C-alpha cells in the first residue's frame, strides 16, 4: 500500500506492506518478486506513480491494482486495520 501510515492503519489488504515512499521500496522489496501496488482507489495517482517509479528502477514483475482498497472492500474481500 502506497498511502501514508494513517491510511494503512485505517484499513489495508491482509498481508500487504505499507511503503508510502517509493524510494523506500529498494530497502524492502526484491526487484524479482511479484509486486502489486495499490492505494485508496482510482482516480488516485499514488498507485500509478509507484508503479511507474518501480518499473523505471528495474522492478520486473510489478502490477497496479487500480481499484485499490475501495474496490477490494466493495467486492467483500477481507480488510485489516482500525
């Protein structure tokens, strides 16, 4: 999840990591791993920006979940957080 800590604490997809600054991704994510970035939902640029920056930095298996947490929750999937 690419939103700030407050957004992550409020609700996030189970098992997701909170990396609000793409620059920090190199400290946490392996460029060879499958990575899905998301934010609150479209039309929010945070997920799109993170996707672009990661692919420009050599991350090969990055996808963007455009619907974000809003779509996930609306579909009835589990949510974690306060």
